């Protein structure tokens, strides 16, 4: 596996060699916009609506503080990717012990699932509000966006960025129009930027806002996306990349702040000031907008919600791919990764609808953002360690004042989460009463493990600062090769499908083995009858394939080659693997069709599956 983060699009965007500020800026713009959609996803809507309806403009300062935290932390993530060419998961895998990396991976997956849960609910609610589609069907339909992601991935990173920016533009224009409709109280709005003490209820919403704004998976995502730019890796090139990525982050995250502030202002102006102080669900917000302002406001609200959910779900999948490859050194197909992420998120959404009713989805949305906030420390602390280490970053290590600001952000996030956990666990234990000792012990042991992990990732780099840095993942150092012996093949297997690709496949095999080797020509019958009956089938397709194989065999034997044939039945990958593993072949030569997108899933999976199932070298001829 390649050690490149998101290797399919790594360094795929060229940076102009000539010094033209605007052309260079346009080339660098994009990664932060991909990240910013996570700051305006449906989870943000839930926390902003709840905060605005309950407390008016009072929590705008929390939004502003969260945005400043996000700007600082995202710039650190971008710095790590630009300077070291590592994403946050890869850097963590270098630094920490395997048990900690597996634990951090699980927490990162929980964060991505919580984020995806918010996007599922948001999309389902948006479809319900706009088209009247039942929430249950809306949740199930969200599985289909897997294919949109595949399409965009195959079009390249720039096409994906354009798609995301287009959705952001729709969201932004919708809320600009909304603000003109609701006409907020400007004086009260300005007062909201002044920090005030938080009650217990306000603290819960505030932590949800922080979790919805400073998302842990975005730190992994940003450190990877900046590596899609092919800039010069010398001192000047890295400085240029850092400067333009900071501009990219500043513009994109301030746009995200505008959207979040607009939602909170909308809720404060439309609901809180009209006496509706308990609006916690997006559906209620939509209904009240219709009652107060007519049809335009709720329609724009629903359209923006769908766009927010769809854009966030794409970036969430990329983040999932990054953490899996970085922490576990494991790569799976994007469509499988997407389905895995979506299934993990759909389960709690469907469970909530079945057992608690659709009206509880709003509360589930807010809870998902609190879960996100609780994962933040486990991404932020390693990031600060890496970017402030001169051993890792050399002259690009962050300055002491920036380091202090980053640790202050981490301290605020962690202290707020600790207070919330203590309050919630205490309340839950009181609710349980004197019994349920086993459940209480399980919760306490789980919290103890989480605390141990937090202390470990905080102090391990300090305690073992002088330890030799591990080799770059996932590979070690080059070994001494000595005298290299030329490989000789005695028996070469060749898969054929009676297409124009066969010529190249057979030619490559013959050039490797010559006339001293023997050859096995393999073809698989994949008809419905062959799948059911195997070698008992004697239909027209089977007979025709046998004739074709014999023709190839006779042609090659006339040229002086030793050739036998093997006809397999059923699924190509399984049948080919079965023939190879029973034979004495020491090399397999296969043809690849060069399919892309959905065709690659249908046709190209044979090559990938076979190479994992056989123990001999496989040569793939395109």
C-alpha cells in the first residue's frame, strides 16, 4: 500500500511555477472549503437552533470562540500536512504505541459515525420538509449517496471541490435571504458577542456548539487534503504553501462562521423573541418559520439543509478513509468504506425512530455533536505535540505564543467536557439508584481507560522526546539487496476472456517464459447455469468457450510452446484462485480492462480479489 495520504489524488493539483498571486491562490484554494462543510452540517443546525431559541443571542460569543479555535487548529493540521507530508493519523501511528493507536482509531471512527449520523438525520429531515417524504424512507435513501461519492472521486479532487463550493454557495445565499426576512435586533445581536456565564443547560448547548464547530475528523481531513497540491518541497515552496493554505482556511472558516451565526440569529429572532424558547428540533423550526414568515423562509431552510447534509457526508467519508489507512495501515474500496460509515450511522437513527419516535431525532442530533466534542481532545493534543516539535517540524515548528494558544484551546475543550461528563454521570447514577452495581463499575472502568489514554497521549511525547523517530509509515528502511538473481518461470498461468486484451496478455506471458516454460490457459464460464451446476454444465456458451480455448492452444503449440487448458465455472475470482492453487504454476498473468467508476466495481474486482487469494506473483497487463 502507498504511504501517501489519499494516494489517488495525492499531488494531483499543479501549482503555477510563475509567481502570480491570484493564479497561485486559486490553485491552493479548495481544501479548507472541503473542511468547512463540516462546520455547517445538520449537527450545527440542531445546536444553533437549540441555542438561539433558548438563550437568544447569548451564545454567539461561543460560536465566535469556536470559530477562532477552529481556525487555529485547522491551520496546525494544514501545517503538518504541508511540512511533513503526513496526515494526523499517520503521524500518530509513528509516535504512539499500537494499543493507543487502535484506541485513537476507534474514537476517531466514533466521531465520524456521530458526524454521519447528523448528516443522515439532516438529509432525511430536509427531504421530509421539502417533499413530504417520511423520515424512515429518507434515512434509508441516504445510502444511495455512496454512488455520488464514487462519481466525484473518479472525477478528481478539483471537481469534488467545485461541487462542494457550489453547495456552500447555495447554503450561504439561502441564509442571506433568511436574515433579510427575519430582521434581527442589531443591538441585542452585538451584545451576544460579549462572554457571559453559562448555566447548566447553556453549558450543554455550548459544548454541543463547540463539538459541532471544531470537529475532530476535520483535523485528519485537512492534514491530508493539503497534500493534493503539487508544490515545490524546498524552503520557499513550503512557506508559500503555508501562506496560501492559511488564506484558504481564513476565508472558508469565516464563511462557515457566517452560516452558523445566521442559523443562531435566525432562531433567536424568529423563535426566542416570539416566545418560542423550547425549539430543539429542525422540524419545529421549519413549521414555526412557515407560521411566522410564510412559504419562502421554510423552503430556503429545507434546501440549505439538504445541501449541508450532502456536502458533509462526502467529506466525512474521506476522513474515514484517512483514519483507517493512517492508524491501521488498512485500505479498502471507497464504496465499501462509505457503506461501512453509513451503516454505523443509520443504525442509531433507525433505532431512535422505531423505539422513541421521530420527534426524538432533534435530541439525537444535539447528542451527536456532544459526542463529537468529547473526541476533540484525542485529536487536538497529538496535533499540538507534532506541530510544536522541532524534531518533527524543524524550522517550521510553531512559535511559543501559538503553542500557548493551542494548548489553551485544548484546555478549554477538555475542561468543559470533563465538567459535562461529571454532571451527566452523576445524574445517571442518581437515576439508577443504589442498585445496578455492574453497570456503574463498567462505566467507571470505561472512563478510567479513557482518562488513561488521554494522559498517555499528553505526556508520552514529552517523556520519550529523545526516542529515535520511527520510520515513515508504512514501510521500513531499504535492505541490502546483494546480488540479484534473475527469476525463471517453469509454469505460467494465463487468464483469457476472448477479447482483444488477450493478445497483450499472452505476449507478456510468452516473453517471460519463452519456450522452456509450460503454459496454462484459463477461462471461466460465468453463465447462470455454470454458477449453479459447475463442471456439469454443457450449454452452448460452455462449448463455445472450450472451442476458443482449443484454438488458442493449437496456435501456440504450432509455434512450439507447451500449453494445456483449464476451464473454470462460476465467479471469476474464486474459480481462477481455485485453479491456480491446485496447479504448479509459479506466475499468473492477467489482463486488466482499465474500467473506472461503477464498471471498476463490476469488472475490475476480479484482479484485485485474485491477487489476494493466490500465493504466486501476479502480473497485471493493461
